[in-house]
């Protein structure tokens, strides 16, 4: 079985929208028989294609409406792997990645207010000795 044949892709498309559906509901939405859905999901889990199921939180209802992407430039030779590990420990940080280009790291940050974002940037992020520049890109719409 091709790991991502037409049926597996249909199952995955349904799961991406709602991972809590029953096998029967996934079958209805994907057009794949329920027994096949069950077997294929188990196989994809076993092969590591499906690594888990997650919850999508309503950030607005949690009081974390302010969202920004932050670009970080570090000094040449900086150990940004360790820096990324430290930054990830903060609850404001939703995602982090090392990137190419003019900056070295990108963060997705959510806070309850601009004041909280300001505090995170100036009282924490910019205190790293290897951080030479940050750029904050505020999100006005979208960004689930």
C-alpha cells in the first residue's frame, strides 16, 4: 500500500479538519468504507505518518487575542539551538523554528495584551546576549 494513496489522503484530509470524529463519520466524509478507515488509520499510526491527535484551542476565549510572529537575528556563531529551547519554555511561545534568510529564528507568540507582548520582548527576549535584532509582525486577521 502506498503510504499516501488516494484513500489515505482522503482520510487525512478529514482528520486535519476534525481529529475527534468516529471511524464511521470519517468514512462518510472521506468516502472510504469504515473498516478500511480503521485499518488504514492504525497502519498510518504504526508507520508514524499519523503521530497523534490534537486539540485546537479558541485563543480568544482563553484571553490570548494578541498574536505576533517575531523574527530574531543572532550574533554569528550563536548557539541558537539552546536559545530556542529556552524560549520555548515560555507560555507565550506557540511555535518556534530556525529559518534561513536575514533572520535566524521565527516565533509565533500569543499574549493577552500588547502590554504583555511588550514585556515578553523587552524584559525577556532582548536580554539574550546573542540576540542582535528582533522584528515583530502583528497579526490582525487569521492565524489559527
